[in-house]
C-alpha cells in the first residue's frame, strides 16, 4: 500500500552519485587552481574556473543535505554523511579563498614551492575522487579507503614542509626588498596550506565512516 510513497523517496544510491559528482567538481577546481599557479596572463581565466566549480560544488552539497532530510534509510549515518560532504565542500571553499587572495594581490607569478603545493592539492583531490565510489562497497574496500586516507595525510605533511620552506625562502628574498611582496606571498602560502588541511579533514571523515560501519 505504501509502495507509491517509497518510490517518491530518494534511492540510497543517490548519495553515492552525489558524492561522486562533488568529487569530480573538486578535482576540476583543484586542476584550475594548479593551472592558476603557472602565473601569467591566464590567471584571471583560471580564477573564474575555480569560482564556477565552487558554485557547482555548493549546489551538490545542497542536494545532499536535502536528500538527508527526505530519506528514511540512508546508506550510512546521517551525521557521517553531513561531516563528509561538509569537509569536501570546505576543501573547494578554501580553493576559492586562495584564488581570491591571488586576485586581491594581483599576483601573476608564483614560486616553485607554491606550484608543488598545488600539485599536492591535485593529488589529494584525485584520491578523494577515487574514494567516493569505494564507499558503496565499504566492507570490502575498507583497506583501500584506509590507504587513501594515509596518502592524503602524507601529502598534508609534505605541504606543511613546503609551506615552511617557502615562507622562509620568501622572507630571506625580501629582507632588503618589498614588504608587500612578502605579505602577499605569505598569504598565498597560508591559503594553499589550508586547502591541503581541508583535504586531511576529508580523509579523517572517510576514516570515521569506515570505523563506524566496518
């Protein structure tokens, strides 16, 4: 008798589809941010791509929260769903903040350390994208999900080292130069580090899902 009603409810698979869609958008945002760090006249174009992908991610995040409210039986705990999508969305939000900082300071050239941090961001995004479909088979894929989280953690540690080395190098280069060059560069370094930190939050959320459901 209630079959018609259940057919109106979102399928569990919708969550996995939406997580996958969001991760694809995050990868595109990360790739645009990395392209931006090549500098030159294309910076504004890559900036706009980051802005557009962040908007796309917000729409998917909204759809997930709507689905959580409308679904009686979710594939895993509602709190874990909320924490995971929030962490993923925070990562691309931080990319947006990084790109905005670049435009604010009218930055058109970037250090090798900044570009290497951008590489780490792209790798983190790719690992998150790999993880999303594995959540569908969480029991059999728990080991790989754990490895993905470890790999993101290692990238986060590497990004911390790059941040510290880069800021020190930037300071030394500007001891007799422009204070504004140091301030703007330091701001960009801090934003890039925070992007990788947000991916580490995603890794922790993935771990929480695995621990709770395996």
